[in-house]
C-alpha cells in the first residue's frame, strides 16, 4: 500500500492538487494494486501487472467500477492461466493447498470477481481514510509517533463510515421491541446505527478500547459470524498503511469533503463527495 500510494503523492507534489474524480481514480488504482498482489501475487511495475490491469479494464471497466452483469473475463482468465503454479504468497498459490483445483474455471472466475469487488470496496475505504485525516487533524500527529495507532484510527473510520447495514434472512419468527418479524422475511440490520449506540460507543473510553471490547457483536464493520468479509485483515492493514503514509507526507494537506453521496444502487456504500482533495502545502 505504501508503494501504491507513491504515484498519488507524486501527482500532488507535481500538480499542486488532486481532487474529485481524479483522486477517486488514483485511490482505486492503489486499491487494485493491493488486491492484485494479495490475490494473484502480481506486483506493480511488471508486465504481468500491466496486462492484468488492461484485461480487468476490458472486463469490468476502470478500477472501482460497478460489476457488469456479464463481465468479459476471457482476457483476465488468460493472464491468470500464466500464473498458475507459481510459488509465492497469494490466494491463488494457496488454492491448491486448500484442496481446490486451481484450473477450475469457477475458482478462477470467483477470484476475478473478488478482485473487482475488493478493489471497489478498498478504494472506498481509502477515500474515507483520507476524509477522516482531513476532519480529525489530531490523528495526523498521532500517526507519526514511534508507535502509531493506525489500527485504532482505521477502526474509528470504519465505525463512522462504510459499514452501513447487513441483510439476513429470518430463519424463525422473532420479536424486536414489540414488532413481529415473520420467518422468511429479509431483515436489514443498521450497523452504522449500532456503532453509535450507548453504552458501547458513547462512553469516555478511547477508540481502541471501544472498538476492541465490542468487536464481534456491537462492532461489526465487516459483518458477522460465518458471513463476515474474508478481506477484513487486508482492508484494515492496507488502510492503516495508507493512513501512516499520508500522515508522514508533511508537505501534503488533506482537505476533507464538504458532504457525502451514495452510489447508484441501494446497496452501494456512501462515499465522500468530490470536494475531497489532497493539496501541496504552500
């Protein structure tokens, strides 16, 4: 993530400011680079990386795009075929160790879909990291201390943003505050609201204690139980690395967004609007 953020900081220092769609695109590029390395072991700056990026653009559009109904995955499948059997830490290399057939087209296609969706979600988290660095200036100083509380910062970002709700099908009738929810109905759980409910989250405890003590029940930014997001560790680690990288760039100013917007579909995450910016300090 630190390396992936390099081109963005370079643009800020050269152009003076990166904002709006350009900033969202740069964060999506960084997210795609992180996901390609984690899932497929493909490193930035290599021919394979360039071919993979082109193939994914043909299949689903620019990094962070909504997944089309029928993505054209053939070019991306061809790139993955050339990676099979390669040693090195990645999800792809661990497929065979897990008892799955790495040549199974279903396995490959699932990894490609995870790549596209993971890029979009991670890019959204990156945008919220930038926004919160702008609105909570004290975190920038804290993040460059000898023991930076980056995980704590990311936990607070996730508590406030990008963990809006979960859907669950009701397996047996339940009663919630006097309201009967019949078996078979879909229940929408307001995660954002639960992240702001007393006593877990409105007390005087510092952020680390607040989120850590409530994890798994009251604090659930990546979902619950066996349906929880498998990319939680990658997301938090990458977001923490981005936060500390931006905090250390003392020549770059973070401009928080004025408002938030929601994506096209009803299940899309909210995101900071296009007033979010990184600007070279005068």
